[in-house]
C-alpha cells in the first residue's frame, strides 16, 4: 500500500494543475478545522480543490507541501480504515523535512472508506496539516460530511456556475461600477437569456441543446440511482421519479403534498404520504431541490402552508420542462433564488394580510431584511399594478422603505409614498450578487 500511495503522490506532483474557470468561493482554512466542500454531483467540487491548490501556490507555497488523493481511484480499493495511516506515513517518507511544517491535504470522496472520519480527526489533531475533503456518493451524501466530523469541520457549498462565473468562463468581462454601453448591455442581456435556459453546470457550457439536455438528464439519473435509491433502499422507483420530475418541471411554484398524493392516487400509483415525505427529504439531501417556507413566526402556520420548491439550476429544470417554449418567468425566479441561496441568507416567501404574495423575503445574519419580487416584465399595466401592489403591501407590513423587482431587461426607480421600488434587470442584479 505504501508503494501505491507513494506512486500516486509522485503522479500528482508531476502533473500540472489544470487551467480552470475561477470560482467565486473560498475555503475558511481555519487552524484545527477540516474544510468540507459540499454540493450536488458535477457542480465542480474537485475543480474547486484545484483552484485552492493554485491559490496556495500563488501565495508562495510549493507543490511539495500538497497531497491530493481521489478515493474513487480503483487502485485504492478496497482500502480498510486501518490502512489510511499509510497516506501520511508515505507522504512524510517522501518528504521527511515537511513533518511539523504546514502541509495541505486534499481528499476527494474519502467517505468511500468506512471509518474515514476517525482518521481525519486524528490526522488534524496530530499533524500540522490543513485538510479539505469532498464527497457525494451513495454511502455518504456530501451534506453529511460535516455531521460525521462532529463539529470539527467548516462547510463550503459549491453550486453550478453563477451568471458572473459563466461570463468569466466565456471570457466576457464587465466592471460592476461601470455602466455598459448599448453594445455591451445587449451582450449581457443575451447571455442572461441563455443562462436561464442552459444553466451553470460547468460541463454543459457551450454544448448544443440536444447534448446539454441529455447530459443534464443523466446527472439527475445518477443522483436518483446513487444518492437516493442505493443509499435509502428505495423500492418504489416509479413514484420517486414522478416526484423528481414534478419538482424540476414545476420550479418556483407552491407544492402541496396532499394535491400531489391525490394526483398519484388518481393515476393508480400507490404510495403513502409518509413515504412521499421521506422521498422529498432524500431529494433535498442530494442538493437537487431546495424548499422555501412562508415567512411567519408561527410554526403551526409554517407547517400548514405549502412550500415553494426550486431546482439547483435553472438549466436543469429547463431540461425537464414538457413544453417546447420554456417558462422563462419561473426560470428567472429560480435563478434569483439560487443567487440568494449562495449568500447563505434565510430565504422565505411572504404573504400579506390581504393574501398578496411576494416571491422572496430574505433575512441576513445581522437581522436586516429585503423584499424581492421577480417578474419577466412589468411593461403591461396590469402586471405592473399587480407586482407593485403586493410589494408595497409587504413593505408596509415589514416597515421597510425599499423593495426590489427583478425583471429580465427593465430598469427604473419608482418613488412612492411607501418608499422606493428599484426595478433592476436580472443581468445587473446577478452581477452585484457575485
């Protein structure tokens, strides 16, 4: 085992780090803490680790101080937890002068080894090592890495490319402080429309519609098989697939479990409500969808009101829409939600006393709140009146003097007695979110 690990270490040091699109994320890298990089499959967690390595090199570290192992490598399997000690022993055998000096270890999919968490804790306790791990397999979902490490880790979520990252990937630059001219604005609007339909998964950027949709659907198939069916021993696969397709194709809408249960029943599909709730939790654990509850201080009200569900990526939802013409309004709302979710804000939807709905009310860690309405366009007088009515009512009830309407292309400031409503085009708003 020592010889194999030494060979893998030598291979890593011999290879050049790949040139990748820079991600707008970073690791805390706190002393004594393990960095857990989590997220859905194929969002770029391994690439992000390579970015972190390159960052250490840019800061003056040498590659010799780093170790990267991917535990999906079949040459490491089967590997018993008792053999994990060979990893750092082999490393220090190759580089004895590094013992006691700061080193950087990166482990991909280490949860493939039963008992891995005990080894990681011991490694951080006994050696001068900054450790980062990723994981997203049927044996341990990525979101559970932090739980397994029992408070010894700091989590960093990786999502598909943001709009800003997609522009960076395509080599399009824009300074947020600079107002674009007509040509640049037309380009940004075009890329935003494309982003809503194609999404941000790195592998599908620039592909034709046919291949992109096939690949995104395959992503979901892998999540269903490995992160839900295999992990939770799901037997009612038909119901599970029906639930996932419904959530992805109905993004940004209220979801009623009772209505969904009755719809299944009317089609002759047998499944209990308890099982449906379990399946829903499994799908959320796999980072495939997120739920947004109603804003309320009452737990009873929260439980009795339906939640809204959003996909991890608007392009992923678009790949499952049953119609040729995508509902860009719902895809835009999905895009706005993910941008808010990246910032680790508390995101809820708001219903006024008169029953008007505002898409998002966010709460930051300092307690500050923001109201956001999403509409593809407010050029039509009826649409404009409807969106403003709900937003202004919510502003009054929350004692806020500012609200936002995110549209596809429109921009203006509306000054009213209740305060200011800032109408922003999605490309501009997304760029300011990072």
